[in-house]
């Protein structure tokens, strides 16, 4: 309430005064205003003639610094490094993630470990501009080390590659300082502005990356399928673009990077498939990105603003991408949706567009709304070499099938027509083992394939893992009691099997759907008859713990498969005592493949 604008401002257009957001723009505006004052002709009788001349202080020159991050770094670490530079007031003028030619790396003077052979995704090259930018980037080594420690340390050699061996013939001794300085073994900074400009020229980032041409865009879109299917449970690929009004705003870019890529509770933890800063956009790309619908009076103005550039584009991947990105960005400012959301709940004030957007034209950021729009935007902005799958896409803990192609766009086109199958874990608990035949009927009715089956008595560690989503409730009941474990495989298996089983509490499951398995066979939260993997990541951990033979390790022993040692059990059936013995039944592969084992078990 005591600020100048609160006291003397009228509205957004008449807010008393204005100030530049960046150092470079502040310097440019100051030079223009003061030079205009010196160009004015002032008579000797004018009171301004007696004023002393105003000189603009220019202690440090405005420089360009080049920073190259090594290949294989995860998205949250790349975003944290860029947040560090943005927090120091540096302006991002160029950015690109693409493979580097060995000849270009040698010509630019980069160390060989920056682009290790066979490591994906490729390095990230960026240019930063600001006062004394070269010295300021070199002085941030302590902050970069702290960022690396906060993000969990340097990834393993299987992700970023082994360190290259020293050359047999040592190079000739350089007469001057090295062109690049390594920091924390994850990036290298240019030693001078001349080295930065030379690096930018050899790596093709000095003038900004070029967008995809109209002819190439039409050819690539023609190959895309007419309909694309996307499942919220599976990771989805989307495109996020920072509009020209916020590219030069370090605060806005930093906020978007933090909320989009960080692994903490405030971030989405998205994977980074590609990024580039475009100095301009062609008309076909701006039409694909424009958030203003056709027929709106502001559409032409929005298209013109996008085409003028610059824009910062990201290709990201995360589960339920379109819904979560829409919640992160929020509705367009001054739209009916924004007014309705602002009046309904307070969470809309924390979105990117509410904090940094102005109107529908200057909306701060744009994101894909569905799978088809995401594919068209990626085709319009990125070449095939500028997109790469992260290491987590094909890692041993990943539940996703391997990509159908190393090229991201081709893999998206193929998977869009028919998505791959994934795995989930089902545990038939001790109290429901007599209902195994009925459970298998539901398995067959739901279109699941049983990839593996075994019996076991869960250890304390395994019971804690299976009950982790319930904060350990039911672990004591599950521990040490014989259970049947099934590895189910199907398209969208995790969500489909959760829907078949119902909520964890049988009483709640009966209210939702009385024909779910937990509603029919469960009695309480701890004795709910079945366990189903609660999420995509939990299915991967449970599969690794309960079915190690599917993760590359040796198969378990005989006693581990049966879950108990060989023994005879005497039980009382009515008034007669029956001696139960162990019987082995083996079914041939044809019966299993044709799903006829359900009737045999029953």
C-alpha cells in the first residue's frame, strides 16, 4: 500500500512509471533517452542550459559467454544449471540441444568428454549475455557444484559415458589459456568472448537455430496418422513454448524451468527430449502454436507476435502431460475461463500465465493440448536430430517397452496408432487364494496376459514394498503368509487392473462398484484380498523385487519359487482327517498361450 504505484497509479496503462526488467534493456533505454537529451538544441536563456552534462557510467562491457553441458545429463539437472545463470541476471540469447560433430568440437576447443560417443541425450549449448558475462560465468563454479549436490550428484557412467582415455600423442602446448574451463565435470565455460563467439559459430548457435521449412513440414505432417491415441497413465510427449514477451525475462523463464523439470513436490519432473531458442517463426509454425482460437479478434495480433520471435521451445515427456501442463500454465489471461477460475478458487493465482502473462497475446507460455497438436508442433519446430530419448526410456527399471525407433518423431507416429504393452503386478493374498480361479477369469475377461506367476511368502522388505502406498498398513498381515503373485501384461495395464480391483478399502469399493474384486472378496483395508500396483513407477519396483528373472538377474531357486519347503499338511475336513500332499501339475505351452489354463485351474 505504501508503494508509488499504489498511491499515485490509476490502472495498468497509467501506473505512474516504468522500469526495464533486464540489465541490457535498461542500458539500451538509458542510452536512448540520455542521447536524445544531448541531441536537443537548448538556447542559452533556457534554464536547462546551466545544468551539468549527464554521463552514463559503463564500468563493464556487455559480453557473450558460451556454456556447454555434457551429454547424458537428466532434465532436472539441466534446468537447475540454467536457473543458476538466470538468477544471476544473465540473459539467455541462444540455446540448442543437438548432436555435435567431432570436427566442430575440436575446432571450438571443447574437451572430448562433453560429447561422449553413444550417450543420449546430446549436449546442451547455450549463449548468455550480460555485463562482464564471461567472468561472471567463470566465477559460478561453487554455485554449480552446489546445484550438482542438490540434484543428487553426477549420474553414473552408463548414463553420461566413460571418461575418454588420454591421447597417445600429447597435443602441442598452447601458448595461451585454454579456450574452455571445466566446472564440476558437467559443463565447460568459455575462457573469453572470442572463444564464445568461435564456439557459437562452429556449433551453429550464434544466430539461433532455424525452424523447419514449410515444404518439409507439409511432408512430415502427411506421414502422421490421422488419429493418435494417448493414455494419461503412460508418459506423453508435449511441446512447451515460452512466448517472446517472456524470453527476455529471467524471472519468468526461471519459474517455468523450476516448475516444469524439478523433481521436488513443486515440480512436474518432466523429461527433456529437446530444446532450442528460435529467433523467429514461420507462418505455419505460428499457426500451430497460436493459443487464440480462430475467429477471435486477437488471433492476428497473436500470430504476428509469435512470428517476430524470439521463442524458447521445449519438447518434454511426463505422465498425463496435457492435463498437468494445462494446470501449470493456467487459462489465457483476461479470458472467460480465467475470470471464472479466479472467482472459483485461489490456486489460479499461482499459475505461470497469472504471474507473468499480460493478455491473450502476451500469455507467457504455450503448451500442447492433445497428442495430435503435440506431434504437429514438434514436427514444425524440431528436426529429427534435435530430439532424443532420455536414458530413462530404455533403462532396466523402466516399465515402458523400448521405443520402436531411435527417432522420437517416428516412434511417436508408430506408437500413436497402437501403443505398446506394459506390466503390472497382482498379488492374490492368503485370504483370497481359494478364489484364484475367479480372479483368473477377470484376468482373461480384461484382456490381460499372464507373463509370469509364482507363489511366495513375502519377506518383511517385500511386504513393506507392497504396502508402501498405504503407509505400511497391512504389512504385518501380508508378511510370511503364502500368496500367489501374477505379472500381468496389457496396454495400459496399471490403470486397467486398478479399475478391476477397485479402491483399497473394500467398503469404499462396494460403494463405487459392487462387482470389483476387492468388493467381492475383501473384508477390511488390511485384508482386501488383492494387491495391485498403485502407480506406474511402483509397478517397476515391484516387478524388480518379485520377478528378478525379468530384470536380467539369475532365476530364483526351487524353494523360493514355491514359497515354502516341501511338507505334508494334515487338516480336518468335517469329522474326518485328510492328509494333504504336494502335487505338481504341468501344462503345455499351447494351453497357456490359448488362455485355457483358467478352466484347468478351476
